[in-house]
């Protein structure tokens, strides 16, 4: 063989061996590489929930063992008001929480890192307008020039303005007094305000605290929806637990439809409401696990009200479809209850 050919042949052999060695090393690296880091399964799911009628879904799911059947240990943390519940979730005190339209809308203006997983309750009997007989308020027109206690940027605020507009009263003709929930009863009793825009289950207690001078103004029904929300990261990294939670809630919804008396008894015992109070608000409540397209319309309507009240600007109104995350609910429904 020509010396040059011998040299080239040897060079090719060396090169081939190097390529083979590289291939072996690459294969070993691919085979032995540790799997991508995944979120640890949630050992205990913390759910921040209010104590009103919508909480029946969560309470039933826990008491009937539906969470346990899914392999979930769920701890319910009570919170007063949708904003407080959602704040607990965003601060990491809970993985999931209940939330109303107002809480979703205002938090959606400020941040983009949470999602709506489902709507599980709607009620037309939760919001109340409570006053004193001595204030002589029986209808919307009687509120002109009066002081009404409201929780700013909440359903309490939105409900009052909608009631006034519906009855032909300019909201600005009524003095809005911003209060914390825990201060409303005292403010009404000591005369700091003439009425309060409030909600169950505290409305009944506030009315009772006034005694014989207490009076509930008749108002048109206002539909208040309750949603299941979570941080986007939680819903995605803990997808399995999220689906299980939704499936357990779906079982609870079916139990409530089949056994309303038992469901009401669970709510009364766990919330501290008496049977009469539960009955009073139950008739206007519906329980169903859905993600209705009309939710975006509702949130946009609330956003327009907030803009008109100078609570947010035009540029702050978000695209609410970006917050709706239907995949876990679709997966839960696809498997079906009891399957």
C-alpha cells in the first residue's frame, strides 16, 4: 500500500474511533441523565373558603369523604370575604380559594399569575341592604343624602350602585362610607352610617344586633357567583391534585342536588348559621361545576363599572379570557364522577 494511503487509512480509523467514543458518551449521557425536576405531590391541600352558602360544596366534599376518595387531604381555612380568601391564596397560605367576580376582576388588574378553574355556586339571596327603622329608609329613593357603609371594591360596593341605578337614583347622591367588614355592625348601631350594604352569613347577625330597630330593605335579586381559583403555577405543577379536587367537588354538587336537607344540615353545623337562616338564603342558590363563557362578559361589566367609578383606568382592563383555565375541569369531567 502506498505510504500516503496507509497514513490516510490510519487517520480515518482514529477518526472513526473518536466518533464512536463520542456516540457512546452521548448515549450514556442521554440514558443516565436524571429526569427533569417535577413538583412534589401536594400532601395536604389548603382551601381558603368563606362560610356562606357557597361553601356548602367544599364542606360536603370533605364530610362525605369525596376528597379522601380521591386521595386528597384537604384542610379548609375559613376567611371572611372573597378578597380575604383570595389574598390568603396569593400569599401562599392556601393552594386554592373561593373568589367572587369583584375579587377576580380587581386582582386581575394588578396581577396575571392566577387562574379561574371553575364556578361552583351562584346565589341571588346573599347580598342585603340593612338599616335602622329610625333612619326611615324603605326604598332606594330614601337613600338620597344618606350615609351607606360599604366595603370598597367589593360586591358590597358594586351591588349598592347597581341597586341605585336600577331604581333611577344617581349613586353620587348617596354618601358612600368605606368600612371594613368587621366594623359595619358597630357603625350601623352607633349611627355613623344610616345603612350598610352587606351579605350573608353576617347580615343576619348584623340585623339581630340592632334588635327591634333593625330593618332589611327589599332589593331586586343580584346574582353573586363563587369561583374556584389558584395560582397558575399551582394549577399546572399540581395538575393531578387539581383534577382530583374538581372531581370531588363535582361529587359534592351531585350530593347537594340529591340530598339538599343533609347538605343544609352540614352547612348549618359547620358555619354556625341556624336552620332558619340557611333556609332563607338557600332558595336563591344554585350549585353547579362549570366554566361558562358568560363569565368574561360579567367580568368586563364589572370592569366598566370600576372604570366609571375611577377605581381603574381604561388601560388597566385586562383580557379576562387569559385567566380562564378549563383544562383541569375538562379532564375531571371527562373521567366522570365515580369512574
